[in-house]
C-alpha cells in the first residue's frame, strides 16, 4: 500500500528527469546520488528515492519501489527512508538484492550505502546472465543427448 504523503506520479517525474527523487529536497545529497549513478556501471540504470519518513508499515517501501519500477524504464529502484529501505529490480535476483540491501541499509549514511550497494551488485551476476548460462547449459546437454542417440542408432 502506498502511504499518505507519497505521490508516485511526482516521484516518477523526478526519476525520469535524472534517476533521483526526493519527497523533500536535499540538493547536496541529490547531486551525490546523480554522480553515483553516472559513475557506476551497475547503478547507471537504477533510480534512487529518498523519503524523509519511514512508513508505519515498512513493507510499504517495497510497494513504493515496485510501483516506481513499473512506471519508469529503470531496471532497479532503491527506496531509502530514515529507518529502512527496499530495492526491487528486473535485472538482479531477489537473493542478490537481499544481500545488497543488507549492505546498503547497514551503512551509516546514504552515500556510504550507495557505495556498498554498488560493490554488492558488481559482484552479483545479473538475472539475464544467469538465465543465459542455464539456457546454454540445457542446450549443450540436449545436443549431447541427441548425438548419443544418433550414434546408438547408427550402430
């Protein structure tokens, strides 16, 4: 559920502008987050949302992130509140995101959290890469099986 005081359309507009959105302005942090996105090969397609309050239900942070993911063309949305946060992505698996989220939330500042998030995601294979590897393995195994069947029939 999207909490009162969160306007998805406003946050979407901000994210589409430069990948960073705030409920209340913080020009210095805004500039740092924009720079972090631009300098990172894994965060350049991520959107960062900073809230100045934590919803009564922290699970609402994930709802906010999911709605923003669906309303933008960004592949990852990171939402941070004073006491919690949430990350959703079409690029990274849930397991990798949970590990990265722990590193992100355990940092003493948002800036340090973004650096930790970047490190965690750089070390994680993207979902597409994992699926490609699995698919290639299946194709390889099927081709071996077909070759064995063909050899057996020619004997």
